[in-house]
């Protein structure tokens, strides 16, 4: 952080470096690159109580292959195994993916869906903790250290990336035994900012009950999101209808498979 | 400028590289290892794939200074010193798995990394590993065939 503060020009932290190098090729001027590779503990994956704790330097491949995560949150491993390509998965880090704050990147919507919090070291106030939904409150000089996901063993999730750049979203379920207590939808690509919506079920539902009401739930989840982006690729209305269809399909399929189980 | 020491295709080397130079430019312009192709220049197409400590990386999206104390393999180092082609190269030839050849070095190095980690991969694993390499002319069936053949050849040759 002292190096960042001492930089006379524009400085940037570098984790995997994939996003940084592409930004520089796009014309972004970086005078000082501060490589974080030598910082210890950046690549650790721990389970502390019911919190999954990921070092900011954990690679996507490490998440996909982690036995610890597979044991407590198999749906996260399954969702993360096919993202991007093998080169990106082996080099790219979750910290870099988050700090890029690029709406087309995938880890932010997963972090939001799972209710993650981010821990930073800041130049001014020491330690800082923010919720995943407040990603836009990060300062460039803040150094992300860890990502903590609460209640990991009670959550399951699924990811839809096949419709990028029109849309990408994550759906998570908070379980209570064989019942679902909350459904959360998060999105980035296809919107002007990262966003999410929730359905809190006062009466927890079984997978069968969700299957019977998937259309209603999809409608509620999508309606509570902000208006999607409108650009040359698609209108906002097209994106909203597409999202409603895709979320509905996911809910129908997942509930048929037993969304009440996080295994 | 950054001092780096590294091993490329089995040869120990050191260099002083510009901190904003990519590994692809360094390999091509400074070491004349032009089998590392630059196409998309955005880490997407896989034509510039080289192996760094055995893992496939997009050389166009990697800084040259990152290879310090690492071992690099490029397509130029794959054949045996006597000129015998590596089994993966032989399999690509036998399967007609290239046409213009521009993407081939990236594919072959991706397959090498794949087979080192999964000596007998199923089709799903092959597709997942090769989905980050793009071929504009051959199509992918012959490349899948070549990967399966290379796997069989390497398993047969294994002690």
C-alpha cells in the first residue's frame, strides 16, 4: 500500500494480471504495477465455522478443484468448473475478477448471490469490510485481502453464462433442512450495474412446492431488479423477458432435481 | 526494466525486459520463438498459448516479467533434439488436425498440458480444455481425434 501511495502517477495492483494487461492494451495508462504475488496467505481457502474464506489470490481453478469447497458447497465447484477457459482459470484470481468491477465478469454475481463480504486493507481507515452488493464503493487504492461467504453449507447455487453478452445471472438458494428459505437472483452482464433481488419465504418451501410456482417466483425475482441495459445488442424489454424465461427454466429444472437439497 | 532469469525449452537464460512488455512479444521479438502466434491479442483465441511451469498461459496476456524463475515451453522445444516429432505433433499430422496451421502450436501446447494432467481424458474434458483455442479453418473434430490419438500413443509409450 505504501508503494501505491508513493506512486507519482497511476498505480494499480496486479493479481493474475489478465484484466490489467488487457486494460493497458485498451489505452489505460498505468505508471506503477504493484505485483501482489509475493504476499503470503493470498491463496488460502479455509472453512471457519460456517464461513468459507477465500484469499483474494485464489485462482478460479483452485475453487473448481478444492476438496474443501466440494465437501461443503458442491454447487459452487460445479458452477465454477466451466467458467472462461483453462488458461484464465489457472491464472486468473477471484480478487482480480472482483476488483476489475467489470459487469461482464462472473465472480461478482456469484459473490452477490451467496451474500459474500469482502475484506480490504485501506490506506486511510485500516481494515474495511463491505457487502458484495456494494462493490462500487471500493476505492482503487483499497487492497482486497479476503472474501468471506456466510452459511456456505446451507446454500446452493447455479450460474447461467450461456447468454452473454445479453445476460448472465446467478441463482442461490438458502436451505433449512429439506426446505428453501430464500431464493436470490443476481445479475451483472446485461445491466448497468451489479444488482440482485430476493424472495424470502416466510413459509419455507420444498422443491416440489417451488416447482409448482416457478413462474411466479421468476416473475417476482426479475421484476425486483432494475431495468436492464438497452444497447445495440438488445432492448431492455427483450432482456427482461429473456431473463424471466431463463430464470423460470432454471427454477423449474432445479426444483425438479430437488432444489431443497444443497448436495 | 526488470531482470529475469528463466528456462526456455530447457535452456537457462536471463534478460532485462521492459515492465510493460508481454511474454508473447518477448518470445517473438527478443528470442525469435515465433511459433507463439499473436491473433486476438486479448487472451481469448489461444494461438499464443505457451506452457509456464507446465500450465497453459496466453502469452499475449502475460507480462514478460512474470516468467522470472519459471520454466517456459514453446512449440519450438517440443520435438526431440534428433528431430523426431513429439507424439502430439505426430498425432496432429496423422489426423490432419490443421489446415493453415496458424492456431496449431497453441492447440498442441494446450493438448500437452491437458495430457500431463489427464493422461486419458474423456471427450468432455478435452472439449473443456480446448474450448479456449479457436481454429478458423479445420474444424474441431480432427483436433479431437488427434488428442485422443496422442493420448493413446503416449500411454502406449509410457514405461
